[in-house]
């Protein structure tokens, strides 16, 4: 028995240009911060590893369409600044910027903290902060209708499935 994927809801509103601009611009400060840290730490340590974290975060973006299809996530295309499209899912420019600092920069900072001797209890606190950052990043963009979860999403907290 093959199960069919849920269909998208009808009447998905177009992307609001103001929200899109705001979310794109909001990705720049954390990206500048992690890029500056990566450059500084690369120079201090004489290695490209810190910069490779940022590159890895950018490459992780190519996994997003797979996650979107499996997790029933959709980015509206009408009015969206699309970077690329795969599996029928358009990936917005702002998301690529977020991937660079979220999946590249945050692990970079954790790596640096571990190098400096961070222990287990502190690591759990840092992971808690990363979870809160994710919730704070996703909630406003969900309510701005920049993307949506569709179909049956168990354990929902507002529009955010846990």
C-alpha cells in the first residue's frame, strides 16, 4: 500500500515583499558576525577549518528540499525571491543566508567553545540556546507566511511542529 502525500492547501497567499525584505536583511548581522569570527579564527589558528564551517552551512542548504518534502514544508513561490528549486520546492534567498549562519556559524561557535574547554553541562545550555534561536527564527517567518507546514503535523506548538 502506497500512501499519498498530503496536498498543499488552496489559496496560499503571495509572499509579502516587506516581510521578505525584512527576513532577508535580518540574516545579514548574524552572518557578518560568524564570517568575521571564522576569518579571525582561521588566521589565528592557521587553518581553513573555521571557514569550512560556513561553507558546510551553505552546502547544507541543498538538503532543505529533501527535509521539506519529508516534513511537509512549503515555501510559497508567488512573489518569492527564489534562489533555486528542487522537487518542486522553491528555496528563498533569505533561507540560504540563514543556513550559512545557523548551520555553519552556530556549530563553528560551539566548536570554538569546545576547543576552549567547555564541559558537558555548559554544552547542554548552549544546545538549549540553539533550540531557542531556531524557535525565534521560525515562528516569525511562519506567521509572516514566508513558509508553512501542511498536512498532519503532530505535536504542534502554535504553527511550529515539535
